[in-house]
């Protein structure tokens, strides 16, 4: 083979290699961006953050550590299971004692008290004595309902109007025996705080999920809307009841009575307690899913509407333009009731 022929053959091989590289690059570019997941445990449940691969210049171990620091801050403020939390310090304070609050706690408590006022006490952040009495708090589970006298004693310690709250000065005063429980709103606040952290890192496509309360950022990496499955509210089931298609960044929270409950005799007693009566709700509503701009709002509204029930809750939500899906169960029949603001967001189950 002459030197000219060697040169021609080398050029052909180089050209073939370049074509192969170009085809490989084109194939890689045609694939949609992949999602990557960070996850862990917090607040007695899981946390998960899904974002596009390469969405941030921050190393993932560093981002994970920052997320866990945010979650630790929320727990240090509002966990009734922690001896050293701000909320425990208030709950154990003497009558007349003032307790200073962090800025995040002030924001959450202000929202909780505003909702208590709007719902005329159907939602009450001081419901803690009743939550504990019925076995759904840090005092541990129970197998039989409490005696009526014990319920009345706990009710006497409940009442959001008794709380002296000075948001500008960032403190609250313990009137004596009052017990705050912000578990119905703290998880939503934690979702919002994590999402703000992602925005700080200039991430524009993500979903933050803490125990089923979640909030989206942008669209999915491939440009499609986020699809959120709502679980069928039947104990032991993992089937999807409905699917939400989110046209823009939104928060989603679900409150259900079909998981956290105990049975005694022929009755089931759920963790959804009506602060006004002092007992768990007994209506047919088993699941409430709320969409809102923030997860703090969605989380608290889901609890409040779960107390109000399918009829009063639906009217309340419709009058305020809330996007809510109510699911009732009677025997083996499951029925959906969606507010007008929610109906257009329900999609087909794939």
C-alpha cells in the first residue's frame, strides 16, 4: 500500500469516527433530561426532592446537607416530640410567661390563627390536648376512647382566642395550660422552606415532597406538567384514585382519615379531631386534597376542610374559590366531589 493510499484510509477512518461521535451526541441531546432524587426521613415520615440532572452547580451532597439543615430548623421550632423545641418550651411554660419566637414560627402561627378565625374554630392550633388525649400525639397510642370527663377537661384547655400573640415583637404568652400543636401546618411550611432553598440555588425545575405534601417548581425537565397522583383512600390500598395535572407551580396537600385511626367496637376513631366537640369527626369524608400557591396554605386548609366535612367544607371552599377534591366513602363506595376550581385540573389515570 502506497503512502497516498495510507493517507486516504486514515482520512476515511477519522471521518467515520467523527460521524459516530456526532450521532452519539445527537442521540444524547434528543433524550429528555433525567430526574434525580434526594431523599431522607423527617417529621416521622419521608422527604424527597426531585430535580433535573445537572440543574444546579452545587454538589448534591452539599445540597442534601442544606436541605436537612432546613428541616432540622423546622423541627427545632415546631416539633411537639422534641424536648428542646420552641413549641415544647411554650407548652411547658408557666401562666403569664412570654416565649420568644423565631421568624418562621411567627409566620406559621399567624397563618394558623387567621384560619382559626375564618373557620370559627373548626381549625384550632391549640387542639393539642385533645390530640394527645385521643392517642395521636407524643403521649402515645390508645386502644379505647377516653372517658367523657377527660374529654371535657381537655376541651377546657383548648381555645385559640386565649393566646396572646405579638407578631411584631415575636413572642407569645402562655395563659396557663394552653398546648400548641402545629403539626397540621408545619409540614407544609417545611416544604415551602425547602423550595425556597432550591430557588436560592437557581433551580427552576423541581418537586419537593414531605409525606405527601408537596410543591412544584416550574415544569418537569422535559417541559411537560407535573402529574400528581392522589391515593385511593382505602386502608392498605396503593392504587391511584385521581391524577392532578398542574398547569403552573402549585402546592398540593392531602388530609385523610383512612390511615391514622384506631378501632373500638364497631367504630373507627380518626386523627381528625373537631376542636369544637372534642371528638374525632364521624362524617363520610375520608380524604381532602387542596391546591394552593404555598404548601403552608394547602396543608392547613386540608385539615380545616376535613373537620368541616363534605357538605359544609365544599360550600366553604367553593365560596372562596379554592381548588379542592373531597373523597367520601360509604361502605365500599368511593365518591369524588371537586370544587369548580379543581375540576379542570383532574386528568386521566395513565
